[in-house]
């Protein structure tokens, strides 16, 4: 299900998601959005499971970053440990045994990260990322608009429209959020 698409430009993370909730045979347009800002610190967009997203949105508590940690180390340790704890306490799927979670994008301090289902944290060399069933279509769109002078919101909208055109599990309406480095 879904497509989450994001850009990190000049200390601002722009992130957007579609509204489809799908299984193998049906689709529901969901009112509960897949992208949100968490406690003014993180911007998060999820795929995999609405339950996972609900836990991230309403139950995740992340301790403050230690002065001795750089941002990537913080994301790989403190942030991920908080996510694992949240999933375990919320009895989310395989998260209970801390071996498998889900996939989502996170913006933190103006940098874009992708959390994989095995809890690895990816920091791409590109200024864009995507996840979900429409991921490849969105990435292709981002690549093709990378050197063009197009506003970030329009680039994300193009990426999501490409994903919706070619993936049955990506549907409008699309919701775009942004968070500036704090």
C-alpha cells in the first residue's frame, strides 16, 4: 500500500503521502493521514501498517539527543530503541521480539532518513527518498526533476502523481507537510 515521498532541501524536509489503505483485493481512502509531525521534533511518513503508524504517532516517546551523539548515531541508537520499545509495548506484530518492524521515512533536523523493516537507518546521498508500493515511480520522478528549478511541493506532487498513475495502491488525496531544521 501507499507512497510516501520526501525531499530535504536547505534544512527543510518536505514529506507527503497518499490516502490509500489496501489489501490484496480492495482499497479504502483513509482519513487518518500517513504523514505527521511528532512533537515538533520529527516529521514521519509511514507505510506497511496503519497500526504501526498509529503507534508512531500517538505512543512514540524519544529521549533527547545526547551532546556526545551526532545526528546519525542518535537516529541509529536512541531513536530506533524508542521505536522498538513503542512497538513492543503496543504489541505491534513482530516488533514484540524486536526483529521486524515496518518501513517509514523520518525527517530530523533537516535531514531525511529511511527506516527499513529490520530497523536499519538509511541516510541516502540523494536529497530525496520514498517508500511504499509507489516507491520506484516516485524515485524515478524525483530523479528526472532533480536538476530542474521546480518548487519542492511541486516535485513531491509530481512524484506522487507518477506513483498513482502506475500503482494501483496509491490514491489521492495527497497531503504535503514540511518541517524546518530546529
